[in-house]
């Protein structure tokens, strides 16, 4: 069984946002929801100034605080390490989103006319603006395009990256591309002080 993870090469990312568009399309996400984002940082001082691009998504933590916080068991980790959300069990409490230190979860909002006193659904109802794949009133997140991965394909964001800044593979395979990069280029996990042991790593070059 593989243990899937991803490496981001900060030097290769050009901020084109092809990954963002591919993710939105693949997952049929509402306009306000993004599973992956690319942040922009200004580096240096005038006149020697450049831009750095920092891609982000769910880090699929080994010790996932979102999973611990979920009261209904909707958040769980597959055997291959992908952290998932079972929408049929999600009660929309957002405890997982609060627990996530990476701000990697979003709520599929209920239509205003169908919201209860505390934001939950008063009664089951379809939101005409929400694709059938998603249920209003539940939390959603990146799942490494698990449907594609199960078919032997790479996540959509990886498949479209023109500079190969996103590298996906089996972290338990010492010779996989991510494992080699982490080992030889000092791959760093985001917010290591949180002790969540992310399966996403960053390299500078």
C-alpha cells in the first residue's frame, strides 16, 4: 500500500494558477471554494525585488488534528494516507476546520432561506448552485483527487503544472520522485511546530 504525498518546488512555481483552475474544474467547486491556492510573496528590497510563489493545499497530516476534532467520524484517513471527508456523516459543525492549522477546509454553504438558527440546515434541500457531487451544509477539502489516484492517475493539479513544480508519489518508496527530493533537497514540512507530520513538503529548488 502506497502512502501518498506531494513535494512543492518553490523555485519551479511560476504562479500561473493552472493548478487552481484544474482543481476547480476537476472537483466542480463552487466559486467561493478553493482546494489549492498560490500565495504571492515579495522578496528583497528595491530595486532588487522578485516574487516568490507558494502553492498550498490540504497537507494530509499523519497526525491530523481535523480527524481528532471531528465528532461524527466524518473525517478519516485512508490506508494510503489520504485524509478524507465522508459527506454522509458530516454534520457541518466546522470543528475540523477550526482545528486545522493550515486553513485547508471550506464549508459548502446552505442557501440562506434554508439555514437554521446556528447556520445548519432547517430541512434537507438542494442548492441549485451546488453541484450534485457536494452536499450543502458540509465541510469539503482537497483529497489529492482520490478518484484519479485510485485509477492510477496523478492529481489534476499535478497533471497540468507546466513546470513540474508539484511532484506526487509514494512516500514509502525510497526511490519515488518525492522521496528522493525530500532526501536530497532537504524537504521541509509546513508549520513543523504544529507536530501534525504533513505529507506535503517544500523544497527551494
